[in-house]
C-alpha cells in the first residue's frame, strides 16, 4: 500500500513535469484548441515573440474568413508586423503547433524570422487530413499530377514595370 | 520617301499588335505600375477572374502595410475569397505579372486555383533584387546557408489538438 502511494506520487510528479510546456507553445496550443472549437478553422495555433515577449498570437481562420491564406503563422505575422510597423522581423521567433506548410515557410523567410519552434510534424498533419505534400512536390517540380496549369504571357510588356523599378530613385528596397 | 512612309506604317502596325496584351494581364500590369509609383511595394500586380469576369485585382503592398505577406497574389486571393465568401477557388484563374514565389504558389495551391497565367520570370525578378531562390532551396532542403533555425518541441502535448480534430463531429473539412 505504501509502495502504491509512493508510485502514485511519482507518477503525478512525472506527469506534471511531462505536461509542463514551453509557455509560448502553450499559448499557441490554447489558440489551436480555441480556433478549432469555435469552428474558425483547423487545429493550428501560432505565436510570435521578440526578446522573450509575446507580440502576437493567432489561430487558423480559413473557415471563419473564407480566406485560404488565413493560416495561424500568416495571421500572426500580419498582426505582429502591423503592431510594430515593420516588415523586417529578423529579431523575432515564431512558435507554431505544427510544422509550417510551404506557404507559411515562405512567409517566415520573407519576414526574415530566424527561429522557428514547432510541435507536430507534417506527417502528423497529413494523418488528420491536412497534407501539404502536393505543394512541396509542386515547388520541387516533382509532382506526378499537376494541379495548377501554368502559362507564360506578355513578358515583353510586363518587364517594363521591372525596368522602371530598377531606375526608380525613391524606391524602398526590402 | 515612299518606302520610308510604308516602313513607318508597318512599324506602327507591328507595335500596335505587339503591345496588345491580354486584357487581364494589362489590368495586373496597371496595378504593378500604380503600386510601385505610390511606393506601396515592389512592381507586382495580380488579377483573379472567374469565367472570364474580373473578381479581384491587387498589387504588392509590403511597404505600405508593413506586412511581408502582402504580395499581389495573396492580396488578390484574400479580396476574391472575401467577395465570394468561399475558400475553394477551383473554378478561378489567376494572372500575375511575375512568376509567383513559393509563398504565393502555396497560397494558389491551397486555394485550389487551377490556372496560373504569369508574365515575368523568377530570374527577371531576381535581376531587380527580388530573389526567392533561398526560399525554394529551404523548401527543397538544398540550402547552403540556413536562414531559419528549426526546433521541435512539445509534440506529445500539441498532438492532443490533432486528436480532438479527428474526433470532432461538426468539423468543416477543407
């Protein structure tokens, strides 16, 4: 009986240690649960921090907003850049409850974010119906089935805008 | 003199034919020029059509909005999906004055758009300072220099949200 009580105590301690999450990942997870339960979108949350301070949190809102780009990471980047009024987020960290898809990974790179902490994997996401392999394949050029047909058109005319940009004296490079 | 006049006439005719653009690419190009001249962002425009009808047009607004995700294609998708209140855009076409970056290509795939008509190439964009090769490399796993350090954390806890999604009876799959 004494051993049982001891074991039970150890188990409770172990669980408390095992369940102790990184505080920002906990906030991202809370977002994921909250968004899913409100039917805003899939079970995904993200948080952005700067110098260990929370700047933005969000969850997937594809269903709520009818916006296929409304992934948690994209929304968190939008909130954070609006808040701090800059598009160079190189001193920021992003927490995501899931490995970002190519769209979000692209956004993280454009934002110049240097640290990505994520939780569930692409494979975990694919297992619950969110498979982004077709996008990886399209970007890698290894798709067996092409979803997006591409056509090149009017390059000789659109290149004029690029030439004007090159000669633009007051341009903001980014 | 007569030959000169004839040649000049032929040249004018040729120019008029050569300068005749696809009408939607023309609108996308007008957006690109307009956004660049207003210092909203780089020289990029995009248009979304459905059954040959204009639904949305936009231009890059990274500088104006401080949002690194505010590329022309992403903004056009957001406008169009908000307008038609749906996130499945499989009957749509997107026109872009430039080959989309991986972030926008990801968005186009998530939106299920089937036809992409673009004008300038990735190489043209790189030549004026908008090089997305580092993102392609990161997604392909061929980067020589890693910009975004990745860390896996708390998967055993975040997976709980995925399990709840699996069992959620009123979920909207997308």
